[in-house]
C-alpha cells in the first residue's frame, strides 16, 4: 500500500500536534533555533538514574538549590510585562553541579487589592515558549477576572527560547522532517540514519542539557519557580504538552498545589505510537464527517446536493492514482497534499472554503486558496516544523519506537481501513518522531499518582484534533480530576482565543475554580461556540 508522503508539512497545530498548531492559541510557538557551534562535548554521563524506575527520582526537597529571580521590564515592549531568569541545576539528581537558567515573564495582578497569588501558565509543545506567548498576548493569558487576582507567570521550559537552549543544525532538522514519509525499507533506513545524525549533532552542540529535558526535570524547575516567587502554594494552568507537567507536579508536590487546571490533555499513561496515530486520523475522520453533514444540509455550501463525503472520496481516489490536477496551478495534487487541504475540516470557520476547494478539484474550476494545514499558524502547544527538535523532549518522556518499515506500513494500512474517508492525517507522521533518537527515555509512560493532591480540573474538546478527547477522559479517570467538556473544535478551550470565541460556560467553570476553589459539577458540558459563519459577516448565535 502507498504510504502518504508528508511533504514536510504537519497540519493545523501541537499542538498543535500537542506540538504543532491550534487555538488562536494557534500561536503558542517557540522561536526559530539558529544553528551554531557550541561545545564539542559529547555527553556520556547524561542519563538520569531513574530511567526505568519512576520512583527513583531526585530529591523532592530542592529549597537549598533555588536562587532568586531578578525581575525587570521586558525589552522591546511597552506592555507591563516583566522578564527574569532563574538559575537551576542542569541535573536535579546532582543539584550542586552545573547550572542552567530558566527564562520567565510576569504580568502582575491588575487589581492588587484582590490579589490571591500567582498563576503559572505551563506552555505546551513540547518546545514552545511561554515568554513569547505572553509577549504576543500583551500579558493577557487568562480572563480579566483571573488577571485581576493573580500575578500571571510563565516560563520557557529548559532548552527553549530565553532559557538555556537546545541547539541543532536547522538543515539536518529539515532533512529529517522531509524523510518522514518512507515508502520502502530503504527509505526507512535513510530516515533512521538521518535522525541519528541529527540527535548526535544536537548533543554535540548543546552539551549535557540534551540529556536532561524530561518532564521530571521540568517539574523540579516549576517547584524552583514557586520557591523563588515566595509562594507556599501555587495555581497552575497547563496547556497541551504542559498538562504532563501539571499532572506530575500534583503528584510530586501536592502540598504546594492550590489549584491546577489542565487544558488540551496529553495522556502520558496510555499514548504510544499507535494511539497517537489512531487519535490523529480518527479525529480528522470524525470532524470531516461533521463538515460533510453540515454541507449536505446547508444550501450555500458549495457541495450542497452532491453528497460531500462521496465527492471528496472520488477526489481522494484520483489523488491516490496520480490523476488529480489543481485547477488553479495546473499541478498534480497528491494524496498528502489533499489531506492537508482536508485538515480544514477541523475548523468550522473554514468549512465553506474547504467545500469550495473540494468542488473545484472535483469539477476542474477555479477555487479560493485551499484551507490547507500548511497555511495554519502555530497552535497551542504546537511547535513549527523544522524550528525545534521537539523529539529532545518528546522522546525523553515517551517510549515511541517503530522498528522497521513493515511495522510502519502495517499501521498505515490499518488506519486506512479503520477510517475509510480520510485514511490519514498530517499529524500521523509524528509516529516516526523518535526513530534514530540517541537519548534515553528517562520518564516513560506511566499512570500518575495524584491521590494526595487537591482536586484538579481538566478541560477537553470533543473535536480536538491534536490531543483527542479520549485522552482527556483517560487522564481525568487516572487523576480523579473533574472534567469540563467543551463540545466544540480546536485545541484547548480556556479562555477561548480561537475563531469561535470564548465559551462563557467553560470560562465560568474554570474561573470559579481558579478564584474560589469551587469545583465544577461532575459532567459539566459546554455547547460549542465554533460556527461555519465565524468571520463571514453572517450572524453567529451565542
């Protein structure tokens, strides 16, 4: 069976993928990493002792290892945002050893008389910049009610942005990404060799930090931030990949948790290569079905009266056979390019544009610009392809290997059978992220043990394409968290920066918990605000 070629594109977010694009939170991305030569040291001592024993972690009491944050007005902005750095151990198992720094940003409570404490935003990715996100949002990370009462602090995880950085050759990153579409064992071997070369290059340029990026280290960095801020208990809101850190922090430091919200949930317990791929393609299949159902009953949809699903299937078959031509350019449209167009089904505000595109491809007429994944901006928790070596974080936290081409092609064929319309998603190629990785998986998949933590809240989107709703359900079950369901689309829902706008229902539930520590009622479910008419000038109901 022909395996979809990725064409170096990844689709709509982070998370997005939890790592590549989505919520007008579609813009939580890290900065480009400039390839530069640093230390030639290849670290042979970098594997932490707790690789296969989650309980054998570094000491939880890190008070003696924490310095101070020197806050100052951030450069290049007139917004009331302060920047600072905090020195932390490179290896929390050896707190007296080499040090690195963590970059932070802070927006103080807008009503000091109402101040409750600090709310820490844990960024997604892996590999996205909380500091950049705060700058892009002019300090407004949450609702006005929360911003009034909390100093909002965020950080760049170790290896990212204003923190001590992971450095890799950009050309090698691009080469590895372009090879994530193997069509044979020879292609697969070339990918493994290139990824191995990239991994070795990153370690050589970065030094010891390369082997100390797992979420256990991040959680101790978070604890160091809490201590440096002088807070006995802290409030956290973790997005996408950052939800792994919020869950582990609740387990490790329950006595210092005031409140924790996780939005766009990664299920660290259950997700492996197949679960990732299955979730990605399954979400796109479901969301395309919603698009097709809307189109079939909406007179001003370009495919009205034609059976949208059947029309797309015929177009897809032509793309697979190499006979589909783009009427706008005269060029061939392959299956992978068509799937990127179909990724627009994840965003109702693009459904009209998607229908026009499918109609044009079917009939040979001109269309508007395709609503393709490659036109997406970065999404919450979603790093731009080729800018960050996200496997440095991801593969330290997940055992995520594919042994050979036969194993890979078997999963691809299984997905095509299970999801007969879409058959693939741009995100599914991330199943190959860890092949050739030369580091150790030091915090492999495990069930969180949060029984001693205060009650937590999780938010899951029913139509999330990056961290699928089933993962939110699984993580909530494991942790005992109260799950707030948003019945709409996109990746993450609080406080609602996406095209559908905020969900007053989600925001009320989360704000009441963050401010008053009142848990939402079990089973709280909030209607979608996403609408195909968003941005069209047509009225959109509340």
